[in-house]
């Protein structure tokens, strides 16, 4: 498995490189995040050893099992899953980034529970760009008010937006959705020029995301392969 993961990461980086050349972007402007939901500690270790230090987990119960066994590695932990109010304290204590903030109540809890001795928690606001009932995320109309409220909270640092557009195999549709997210991001930058992160793009739409300005790619399948079924032991 470790050698397969290293090979997979090399292929993903080559794909990123090609998309960046096509769009005239510097490859160094993008961060590759390995989505490790359901993956083992050994798989995460292999990814880090292959140079991917940004690791994304979706469930605290799963991350809680893995983190103690990986403390020797320079991992930057990102929480990218749905946020429950009863998990905010643990997430505020153990993660450097949260990509899935879509309610002020959640942001306020993270701010209050982030220890003063820790750096500010990096926050991306999740946007429901296609207004899908099955997905979390703030609407485009409500985004400016939420951004203003979160930007004012202590112990948080608003970094940008995250989106998971409606699935499509049509690259033109993918690009259209990502372009809409990018437009919202640029609107926010007019008020907060320091915003620097567009968390968008996964294994199936990586190229379109890069072409539309993504700065952080959340890649799972193309790094680790298909997710194993059932619970994954660390």
C-alpha cells in the first residue's frame, strides 16, 4: 500500500501540474490535501512520507483514534466534514483548519472553545452553490452576513470558502459551478483582501477546479484508492 500511495500522489501532482500549465498558474499556489476518511493510520503515514502533510478528516470519532498514532509527523489537520455542536470543543482543540462552517452558532462555539495558547483556527465557509437540500452550506445570499460575523470572532481566522458542487461529469458544468464560487470569493475579498483560500476540487473534478481558481484540492480516491467498507481500524 505505501508504494501505491506514493505512486498515486505522484500521478495527482502531475495532473495538477498539467492543469496549472494550461491555466498559467504556479503549481506552488495550490495545496494538496489528502482526504483520509475511512483510511488507516498506515495509509496516512504513507501519504505524509510522500510529501502530503495536509490531512483532512470528516468525523471526530475517527480522527480521535488516528491522531495519537501520528503525533511524530508534521501533519496539518483539516476538519472537512459536517459539524455537530457537541463536537466543536474537540475540533477546536485538535485541528488547524475547519472547512465546513455554515452557521454562526458553530463559529461562535469554535471561537469560544479555541484555547488562547493556540494559533487562531483557520476557517473556510461552506457554500451550497447549487442550493441542494441534501448538502450543508450557506446560501450565496446569506454568505456576506455570515462572513462578516465570523471575521469578527476572536480565535478564528477567516481564510476563504469551501464548496462541493452538484456532481457532474460535464467539465463545462463543473467549471461553471466553480466559477460561481470563485466570483463569491472575489466579492468577499473586496472587503477582506487577506482571504486566500478556495477549497474546491476533488478527484473527479480536480482539473476544472484548478482552471477556476482553486487554491486547495481535497483528494481522496485518487490518493488512497476506493474507500474500504465498514469501520477502519487505525
